[in-house]
């Protein structure tokens, strides 16, 4: 860890050529991924020159609306594809299931002795199914438009990223939390990661490709970042 002023940063050294500075949600923790040969003084200089930007990013994360921890009891709010639902837990001697209704009700059916952990598990697996069904349409449609094809894609709970792409293995991972965001935001992440199969870096070529295929990507990205966050113990 290095500290410059009030900013404390985690330093990760890797066999890379360029240094990367990140401010991570939800608390605005700072991470610097640096080349192995880069010394601490050079990193301190980088942090000092970017203090204004770091502070702005941290303020944005602190001010973002965030849910309290979910207990999976009746009356709670839960989100599906950007829409808010009011949870109602119903008990029955039958296999658990979840139903989202057009009137904004979310019914969770579990056995009478179901623990909070079990209720969480049932909703999480339902979320995974819902997101998978959406991605089964979005990914093939966009891979045909862009002209790429991942070897595999999967849904995973991730702490700091909405999605990742391994260009060499042609593997895409998408954050399960996306299921709570508007479909337009999910589409932005899908297109973003598919374009990484062409261009690994966030350089001018990447931006040009993203703009060509998704002209409104900036507003979609802003909406994703503004949308209410779940309560999560995020970490590096």
C-alpha cells in the first residue's frame, strides 16, 4: 500500500508495459496496477498528479444510492432488469420458486422452515436463470453484428467489474448483478466485452468500434453507473 495525502492505494505489480490507475466501487478504493520495474516514487508521482480525478470518482461512488442488506422478507424491494419489485414471501410444502408479476409483485415460494440463506439462494438462482435467458438472445445477436464469436461466455458474481474478456482464450464473463440493471445497460456491457475480442485495450480503435456499433453507449454507461447499487462487501 502507498499513501499520498489522504489517498491510500493498493499496488499490484505485473509483467505489463503500462501503469493502470483504478478507483473501484462501491467505496472508491484506489488500485494501481504497475509494471514490475516501476518504483514506489514513480507511483507516488502518478497518484499526486491524479488526486483531483481520484477525489471526484470517490465522491461519485459515495453519493450513489445503495440498498441496505437484503434479508429476503416480505416488503423488501428487489430489482429485475431495472424495474423495482416488492417482495412477498409465501410458504408452502413444495419445491421453491420465484414469480415476477406485472403489477410489481415478486413472489418467493419456499418451505416453512426455509432460512434466510435458503431464501437468498433461491432468488439468486432465479436471477441467474433470468439473466442467462436474456444473454442467450443478446450475445448471438451482437456477435453476428460485430463479427466476432466468443469460445465461451458465462455468468459470475464479480466484485469490481460488470464484465471481463480474455481475448486470447475468447472467453467472456458477465456479472450476475447485471440482472438488476436496465436491459440497455446490459446491452452496453455485452457489446463492450465483445469488442474486446477485436481490441484488447481501451484505446481510440476500441472507442471507434464501440461508437460504430452502439452510438449511445456513453448515455448507457452513465445510466449503468447511476443505477442503484446492491449492498455488497466489494473488495479488490
